[in-house]
């Protein structure tokens, strides 16, 4: 085989790793760290777009309050999309 062909294949595999595989693994690790760090009082957004304050944390689930009416909903931790700084409450 031609040495330049082997070098080209190795270069393509390295590019595949650094531009696709490595960033995806980093995103998965960051998402898991976020879910492991959830605690009561955190304001979160679910993957469905529901925003609420955590009022209970179990091993695999969380319970959030979603409005001023104190509606509580239980979600699995994997449904958490992001942790927000503060939740704006609409008075009305």
C-alpha cells in the first residue's frame, strides 16, 4: 500500500474523532454532571420546555413546582434540559 494513502486515512480518522466523537462525549458528560448536581431550590427547564423549581430530588426522579398555583409534577432526571439562574413569575 502507498504510505500517503495510510497517512491520509489516519488523518481522516483523527479528524472524525476530534470533530464528532470527542465533542459528543463531552456534551454527554456535561449533561450527566448537570443532572447529578440538581438540588432542591434549583430552577430548571425540561426538554419539553416546562420551567419550574425543584422541590424534591430522588435517585432517578425530581419533583418540580411549575407555577404560583404550586402545581407539582414529577420528572425523570434525564428530562432536565438546563438549570436556570432565576425564574420570572408573572403576576396576573
